[in-house]
């Protein structure tokens, strides 16, 4: 019997049902569940709610990693709540649970999640703590300016200006929920 693969999704808590990005996250959760993946996220509202709802309604397993520092309740589409005591523990639990990661649009919390998982896979010793390099996808239209900013690092090194930093090879840009689900299907099923 094969283990169900888990996709950890990072994203904003602000979008509401009916917004375009909420609908995209809802579709993403649905597609991931239909492909046989469990969906893990922060367990609260916004894009966390949307991706969990999509997966739940498609019959998938959903995991919400919540934290004692917030009074918000877990959203109703979470089947399994994992309660943590601190923000740092929550971050590490979200990362440890994932066989792959997706960063949807978000604010500083989403940026922190993306930066931490990306850095852990970029540094070999940290990468070992989470089981090596895993697929890391980002919503291209939203995160491309951040990635472009980080690509400038190559210009700091003499003679390396044409070579992208190795960290850039870890991340995959995707434009739609369908594209993300297809990429993960290929990467995690092979």
C-alpha cells in the first residue's frame, strides 16, 4: 500500500468566497484531491479555507496546522487539525507534513512560509531535516517580482552575472491551478 502524498499550500487568509483567487484555490484543492493527494495548510480562512474546501468536497483528506497564539477557529473543511504552540512550531509542522509545496498569493506570513521552505531546500544540511528537495511551486503572476528580485543575487558575484543562483532551480513557476496539479502529478507520481 502506498502512502498518500501531502501537498502543503501556503496562502493569504484574506480572500473571501466569490473572489477570483478564492475560486482558483478551491479548484486547486479539488484537483489535488482528485489526483489522490492530501491537502495541508494553515487551517484558517481565505486561501487556506478555499483549498481545504475544494479538497474536502472532492473527498480528499485535509490537514490544518493551527496555532495557540491565534483565537481563530479551524475552518469547517479540515478533517485533521494539528494544533501547535508557537508560530515557529507551526511553520516547521507545515513544512514537515509536505511532500510538495505551493505558494499562492499572500502577505508576510505566506512570504515567511515560502522563504523558509525554499531556504531549507537550498541548504543541504537543512534540506536533510525535511527529507531533501521536494517540488516547490509558486503562483507565477503573484510571486514573479519577488523571484526576479532574488535573481539579482547573481550580479553580486564577479564573473557569474549570467548564471542564475542555485536557489532559482528549486522553484517552479505555474500560472493556473490546473498547471500546478499537473506538475505535481508528474513530479510525485513518477
